[in-house]
C-alpha cells in the first residue's frame, strides 16, 4: 500500500487516547496531544509512504502486527530523503469493533 494522504486527525484517530508511539529510536510520544504534534511534524515533510504487513497475530482483543515500511520525504531544508525499517505494533479491539494502536514502534529493529 502506498499513500500520500495528509489527514492529521485521521492519522491520530488510529490510536487509543493514551497510546505510545516511537517517532525515532530512543524517543517516545504518549497520548493524543503528543501524537498530534509528532504526526503534524511528520506530515509537514510531505511524505510518500509504503507499508507492507508481514505478520499479524491475534489473541482475543489484542493483536501484534509487524510490517516493513519505506518513506520518501523532504528534510527540514527541503532536500529529498528516504527512510525505512521494520515496524511492530500492538492493537486493541474497541467496543465498537475498530482496532486501534496501543503501541506503535516504526523502529522495532533498532
């Protein structure tokens, strides 16, 4: 799947209100306000994103997903750059049936 979508609130809505996201190795953002700030900075780079799910394991209302990702974007000076890695995430099924991230680590292999 390849996307250039820039919907900040749509992106934030994929996470529980107290979710943890790892924006870079050694850093952690927790909660909706922190996620919104991190994702706003991320979307400002005008990313093109490719995600490929490699595994999904479910037990009851919890799931562990692993995927590989590639991203092309611009650095703060506007120069093109490319990133990629292995992602690992924990999702929880909500009472309305949606699955939301509880923990999302795009740098699981680092």
